[in-house]
C-alpha cells in the first residue's frame, strides 16, 4: 500500500518532467538558428520543396501552436513522420527499441555480475595486492570512455582474435526468431531455437561489455568502500564473536547494507549506459533505437530527434523508479522514513 | 610564491598557513601528485604545441600522400594518418581543443549553476526553490550525452556550437550540488546567527554559505573537466562537433576507425591520449576532494 502511493507520486512527477522535457527539446529544435526544413533537404533543394516540407512540419505556425499539434498527435499515438524512413517515428522506435533494451539489459547483467563480487572481494581483502589490482583496473574503467572501449574491442576481439562477432545482432543467414518481446535472446529461448540464442548472445557480448566497463569500475569502487566501512562495525564483530559461519556473515549481514550505495549510484550509471549506447550502437552497427537516433541527428530529422529523446527520457525514468524500489527493499530505514511522512 | 603574496598583504597569514597545510595533505598522496603532473604536462604541451611538435604544419589541412599511413617510426613516433600527417603532432594540437572545450564550458556553466543552487537552497521549499529545481529536473531527465547530441544536431556542426550545447545542459549538476549543501548549511548556527544580527540575504548566500561550498565545487570542476573532454570528443566522434581537418581527438578517432585494424595507430594513440587526460583530471580531482574531506572532519 505504501509502495503504491509512493509509486503514484513518482509516476505523476515523471509525467510532469517528461512534459517539461518535451517542451524543452521541442523548443530547442525549432528556436535554434537554422531552417530545419532546409537542413533536412539539401542546401540546393528547390524552394517549393522546402516550403512544402515546412508546411508539413507546421513550421509556419507559431511555436506554441506547433507544440500543441505535436502533443495532440502524441495522445493519438503518433510522433510524426520521419523524414528518413517516411514512416511514423513511433513505428520506427517500436521496431528498434527492443534491440537497445536487450543491449542495456545485458550490460546491466554484466555490471551486477562483475562489479558486486569484485567490489566485495576487494573490500574484504582491503590493502592487499588483490585490492590494488582491482583499484588499478577500476581506474582504467573509469577513465576510458565506453566508445573508446568499443573501438578497442572491435579491433582486438573482433578483427584480430576473432573471439566474438562485431556487426549487428545476428550472423548473416541466421533467421531472426518470431517477434514476441523483440529481444532476440528471449524470443529464441521461448521458441526453443537454441542455436539462434547462442548466435544472438555472442553478438551481444562485446557491445554490452564495452558499455558496462565504466559502471563496473565505478560500482566496484563504491562496493569496496562500503564493505570496508561495514566490516569495522560492531555488529559484524558481534556476529564473528558469536561464531557465526563466515558465509552467513558475508552473504547476509555484510552484503545487504553494503549494496545500498551501489544500487543508489546505479541510477546514474544507467544514465551513462543509455547515453553511451548512442555511440556504441553506431560502432557495432547495432540496429537499435540509439543508432536510429544518431542517424536522425545527422540527417536533421526533427520528428525523429524529438521522439528518440522523449523515449530515452521515458526509459531512463522507468529505470530510476526501479532503482528506487530496489533501494527501498534493501534498506528498511528508507521505508520507515517514507511511512513516517 | 606564498611568502610573496603574504608580504604584499594579498593573503592573510592565516590563509597562507591553510594553503600550506592543504598542499601538504595533497602532496602526501602520490596519485594526486601524478594527476597534477599529468594535467600540468598536458596544459604545457597544449600551450606550447607549435614549438614542441615535430611537424606543426600537420595540425590542420595538409596532404602528403607519399608518407601516408606510415607505422610508428623514429621520424613519426605515433605514425602518420591517411593524409600523411604526423599523429603525435595532431594529438598535441588536439589537447588544445580538448582543454579549450573544458575551460570554456566550465567557465560558462559554473557561475550561473552555483548561483541558482544558492538561491534555491536559501529559499528551500519556497517558490524560488520549486521553480529552479523543477527546471533542473527537466534538464537531467535525459542522460547528458543524449541531450548534448540532440542540441548539437540542430546546430551547424562545429566546435563552438558543441561547447554551447554542452554548456546548455551542464548547469543543473552544479545547481543540484550547491542546492544540497546550501539547504543544509542554511540551518547551521553560524548562518542563523548572521541572520539574527540582520545580515542581508546577499551576504548570507555569498559570504556565509558559498565559502563553505567552494571545496566541493572545486572538486566537481576538476572531475567535470574530464567529463566535458570525453563529451566533446564523443560529439566530434559522431560528427556533430569539431569537423575535420580540426585536430580534435574525437575526430581523429572516427577518422581512424575506418582504417582499422590494419592501420591501428591512427586510432589507438588518440584513444590513449583521451584516457591520459581523463586519468589526470580524475586523479587530481580525487586528490582535491581528499584535502577538503579531511578538513571537514
């Protein structure tokens, strides 16, 4: 019940923020210097074609009127026509979004599966060679941006070592599984097509790892710091002196509070995953929404740019709400504070 | 240097003592010193680029197909690119653009971001707080890179517009940082005392609250320098920032990526260059944070 009211509040506020974002991005896209219609066509396009496109984009109307038209279209399920694909932007995004979500999902899986155990280990072995090794790798992970990792992976693992494929979601000739969720790995498992699953998975490894390395480094450092802090607390000393098995102490009493800062910072790390996906998808030719967004940006496709930014905002907002729920499940004190309000 | 400033009366003796202590704390961590050394080196190379590079005329538009795509050698330590230009020279000139980007963006963004944060924090729960922080929330509703890409895409692609685009979406991070600190400092006894003796709002915001936020702001500026450099190179990598033949590190990466993996040096050395600058600012920022964190305890 508590969670329900909290969620209702959060969702209400998210709608407000997204509306604000739509006004911001819509205004920026039209107020900034340059004629969008002229830029979308070519500088040498005939005047009548530019005028026609201007008419079609309603660029001759005053800005607030343009926005209201756009908003009306959104509520009737349309984000306007893309100048590149000549389809509704919403149709394009529903086609490309699952590929991006799959990439983000696997990046998150890598992130959690590597950062937490490594951070716990470094924290428990603080100031030993293990800790120093982890710290060294963490600095590398923090300082090298994801798109540079992507290029290096492409070169080393793709072209030199041939460990994993580096282009697209499936090998040429492999038939995509029937669309159920749009996530090839899940769809191929549902339909029992194991070889397609393996192929889709192998295509995911390099791009999702390139995305995940930054967050892994950051979260490993934060987990390490909170493990070190919690190890010095009295309740751990008490459980040790009670003779509780080490496994129990580490996995139950130490891990739970140590993960709270890690999960909290994940909200920010998800922002970096979503942001870098725009470059990593382009580098790996991953047919997702982010690559579609980059193409739209390079082609000055206004409706598609606005649509992609809005859907990115939506995905980011949902991810942050999920992070908040997980933090409140981990930390009863936060729930208590909510209750007290 | 410090002694001189003290004699001139620019620094009070107590202040000078504080700086000395801070420097002592900072210098005890070898990583912080390494960060400072990297940043100083990069800045010096950038300023002196025309004098220290072996082929300064290779920085911009220059073609020498006879020497194109040469692997690293004594004459060209980092090899030459597809037009026969020296990669080392172009990287050092690339530092200029990266640092200029970071300095410009942070100089534009920090003052308004900090002032808005001070106002919102001072008027906590009243309308200035609500208006400023709601608008800030809208700006951070999308990852910074995505908003910067979107803004750049509707502008002419060049390095100046890239700076403007990044500046436009960066201020809320300072507002949020200062807001958090100001709204709690506002309840501290020394601020309350100033208020009781009738200090003006301006005095309280800028003379009582702001000095206590400076450490955190300085730390963030240093760490953000790394972020802005990454963001700038990402924008030009995509083609929405600096354009060739500008020797920008991001442009060099995207140019070189086409020639992978055979001609790896065009891509790998600029990539390492970005990592080195970012590492330098990160280590320096961590060092500064430690100094101020130790002071707070």
